[in-house]
C-alpha cells in the first residue's frame, strides 16, 4: 500500500525536472519530464516510503539525517531544489490538502505555549556551541538575512549593508535610546552604538548569546552605551526612541502577535519608530515545515502578510513602509552553506554525523524555500504618528548616485 | 431628548481644541479644552442636532450643504480639522460603536452590486462637467494623490513626480504593452507612451473621461501607441507586460477584491509587473464615510491593509513592494481646495449653491481625514515571479544625489 501511495505522491509532485530513484528491491523509478533540475536517490531503508507518504516534509528530513537514503554526490541542495521547484508550482497540493489542514490546526495549538517555553525554544537553537555559528556566519555573526545590493557582494559586505539599511530606516540621531529585541551576538547593537551614537539595550533569551554579546561590548569599549540583558522582551519597561528586532519575530508564534506588537507600541514614545525584520511568506498562511519546527526552531512560525497586518492595525501602530526582500535570504543561505561545507571537518569535531547532516539539510532546505517556494523577508517600519517618518523614502537612498 | 444626546456626543468627541456653538434658542455652548484647533458654529435648523446624533457623518455633511448651520468665516476645513483631530484619537468611539458595527454590515451589502451599477457609480462622479475638474486639478488633470518630494513642490511638479515614481515601479522598456485600469482623462497613459515608449490601453467607464482622453491622445499625435476604451476592465482580454491602476481600486468594493486581483493576475505574463495605487486606511477595517458614499463616491470603499493582503496571497500574486504614502493626499487636497476656492465664482456658473457647498465639504473632509484620521495611500507593486523586480529598491532612487 505505501509503495502505491508513494508512487502517486511522487508522480503528483515531481513533474518538472528528473528524479531517479534506486529502490531497495533493485528496481529503478523515474519521475518528472527531464527538463530542469535533476537528482538521483538511493533508498536504503524500505520503511522510508511509508514515512514520506505519512509526512513528506518530516520523512524526507529525518530520512536524510538517518541515512535512510543517499543522494548522488550527496547533493541535498540539488535534490531539494528539484522538489521545491515543483512544490512552488503547487504540485501535489490536492494530495497534501487534508493533511496540511490538520497540520495547520496542530501547529496553532503547539504555539499556544506558556512563556517559560520561549526560553527552552531559544536554548534549543541559540545555545548550541558558539563555535558552530562561527564556522558558517560572517565575523560579525549576523544570523539573519543579508542585503545584497549587488550579486557580487561578499557576505561581509551584504551583512554590513543590512545593518546600514536598517539603521537608515530607524532614522537615528546620536544619543537616541534604542531597544534591540532579540539582539543575538550583539552585532546590531554594537553597530548602532559605534556608528550612529545610539544608546542601546539589547535583550536575548540565549545564555550563550548574552555571554558573547556582553564580552564583545566590553572589548569594543562601549559598555557605557550598550547594555545586553538576558531578559524576555515582555519584561522590558520604559520608553525607547527606536526599537529594532531582526530575526526574532519568527519565534513569537501566531497566538502571541498581539502581545508582541502591543509591547512594541507601549515601549515607543509618540514620535518613536520601530523596524521589525522577519522571515515571511508570500503564499497564503500555512504551517511552517514540521521538520524545521521539530529539529531547528521549536515554536517557530513563518507568517503571511495577512496574518501580521490585522494585528498591526488593531494595536494602533502605523505601517510607514513595508519592504519585501526576495532572494536575499537564498543568497545568504548559499554563502552559509558553502562556508559550512568548507569547514565540515571542524564541525565534525563538535557534533556527530547525524547533527552535521541535519544542519546541512536545514541550510539547503531553507535556501530552496526562499528560492522556489514563497519564502521572503518582511521589513515593517512602524510608527505611532505618521509624521515620525519623512514623506518619501528618499532618505534611505541618498548615497545612491555615488555608492 | 436629542438635545441631551447631542450634548453627550459632543462632549465625548470634542476634547482637544474648542467648539463654540450658538444654538437656535439663543444659548451658547462650548466644548473642548481650548488647546488646539477652534471653530465657531451657528445652528439655524433646530432639527440639526437630531440628524447629527442619528448619523454624525451624514448629519454634519448634509447640514452644511443645506445651510442648517453656518461656520465662522465659512471655515469648514478648520471645523473638520477640529473634529478629525479628536476622532483620530479615538474620541467618542464607545458612543459610535454599536452604530458603526451596523453601518459596516450595511456597507458590505451595498457593495454587492451587479456589474451595471459600476457604470452608474462612475457616471455619478466622473461624468460631472469636465469644466468642474479643470477648475481645481492641475493642467494634466491628475485626479489622484500627488507625490511631494519637497513641501515646496507645486501641484504640477508633485503630479509629474507621482507619474514618474509609478513609471519607475513599472520597470518600463520601450515597446512594452501597458494596461491602465481606470485611466481617467488619460494623463498617465499619455506620459507612459510619450516619455517611456510604452504602448498603452487605457480603460474607463466614464463617457466624459473617454471622450476627453481620446481627444488628448489624438492631439498629442500618439494614436498609434495609445488606445482609450470605454470598457469594464473585467472585459479586457490578452496579456500586458505591465498593469497600472491609479485611484480606481477605491471603487471596486470589498466583495469584488478577489475578482479584481484575479483579473490582474490573468492579464499578466509570468514576468509581468503591476502597480496598484489606492486610498487606504492604517486603522482597522471600518465603514467608509456614509456621506462620501451617498454624495461623492457611491459604491466606494477604503480598504485596510488587512483586507487587501489576504486577497493578493490567495490569487497567487507576490507583493514585491508596499509603499505607504502618508500626508501626500492631504497636501494634494489642500492644493485642490485652494484652487477650487480661487475659482468659486466660475464653479457657481456651472452648479448651484448646494453643489458648491457639497464639493467644498468633500475636499475639506477628505483632506482632514488624511491629515488626522488614519487615511493614507497604498502602492502595491505586484508580480507573478519574484525575479520580475530587482532585488533592491535602489532603481527607484537612482537620481537622488543629483535631483
């Protein structure tokens, strides 16, 4: 039965490109029209087909981690590109529909988590060895989408441009008080303090990030202007001229959006400005990959615009600009993946084979979701007063003719 | 009873500023704290209070048209500024809540109109004497929000900048086929053909606009590149590299959004780009002013972002940029109102006193809604493929350092 169901699923999904499968019984099957990306898969575990049919996303991800199948040249990126190109065109949707409906409901329930779960969720990912992140991120450890003004930009350039672009949207003046919600390893806080004269409070729930960021602040001699706290953003009080939050909203979860934006509003003075940078989707709302939420980001949720806009309206914030970055994260992830593979020997000294395969799959799957399956980045610039931001966006692009 | 209810309503709404009211019985009442805008009103018709209590928006608008009250210096703009400053801060909302809920439901029902109603609705406004529009618009007759890159821009400059900004977002190449949905008096179509080498089909449901635009095309010697049709956009077939629609979406009505965006998607090739420019609101969804829909734009509806984003997602279009113009329309309307008042003697040769007061009220109320009560302009740049638009918005601002 699973064999037949798998055949139907694979035929429904893989139409463009070519998937060659070598089965445990010695047979070979082919799916697709042969035009486009191709991949060759050898199935080792006969139970794999059942696992894929029951939950394609989880079955494929775990199957790769467990070596239930292998890929020609171990090209997991090419394999996932082949799948995402087809899924991105809506293939197999009729087949997936009943399952994905149920998964969406379950996904919602999972996200109604008590507050203490946030810290566990964060620890799961961000308290991994700092060495791991240093082996694929840039030197500033920007663990969010870079901004490629030219396709030839290095990752370092693109990450610096990301911070500069966000700083531009924050309309900073020296001495302004800035809150950085989810400050990571402190790169944004350091830049805003050093290059823009801001006084920054950065909050994170990751002990590893808190320790690293605090050390970096001291090393940079900016302890008088930057404070890093191990604190839930909901516990922050006071007023901040500017609020920035990069790559943290993905962890908030749909049931908490109201709480999140209410807190942002409450922390802003009447002429305040906030910039929320988050992964999003241009597709209608759907469940975030079960494999990603199980292994990479527990509690994570990738919102559609239609899930964010009603909440922004309801708390009385004014969206003064909504930028939609497409493909920047695909390019960022490609850079990360190349660095990760270049350093794979050193990663193996930190983690076992299953973890290494998990991480490779994570980077490749994320890249291909941005490249082919409706994922993007939203930058919401928000204000309480429409006069807090200039009438045109010219101020963001002033150096253009020179730069 | 009406007197007491009016007292409660006025006290709940007018907190900032000062409203002095001279009542028919000779008494004088004062509302507000005296800080901010002020207005002085003399009530002539004792029934006015009842009309305002039952439907504040309609009662005030019709009362002004009917001279049921008069204002010091006939300063309707100042009077409406006083009201909108307070309404924009949520004053009187508890009082208005039950009524506004009912009005929203009624508003939805009104908009489920058969297709032939569209033409009647358009005729109501756009088939007014072309002379009227010439007495307050710029020479190019741009009847939509201008784009002020500097507060000192003339209306002519700001309208030219609006067209250039939109042309930039359309990423035009000479020879491209462009559809202009709701082409008005043809100014955009002429500009795109003359300055960008586009081949343009403009459609309008207004006979007056169709006649004027067609004559302008012939006069400009562009009949080989611009066609103006008296046609419903839903009847247009074929494919267009670019679609532009400025100030037309306001007339579509919420129940027809799916039809509208589906049509836009169907008319675009895979690498096509559309730019939809519409009045919107940064507040949660609400009913468009009953006075405006009764006297100015029957069938009109001002959307919140949360009403548009789910539809864009559901038809499979990708929002590649969402710009939110604040205050530009307030400035545009101020220009229009000044020109209208400067030409009021000539308007009076075309229309009676009640029409002139209606138009003055319309321009002033619209301006103050943009200035103080959550109205804005949305520009949705939409594509079918995320690669149809450059990765950054730099291309829109290239001339900045020079310009």
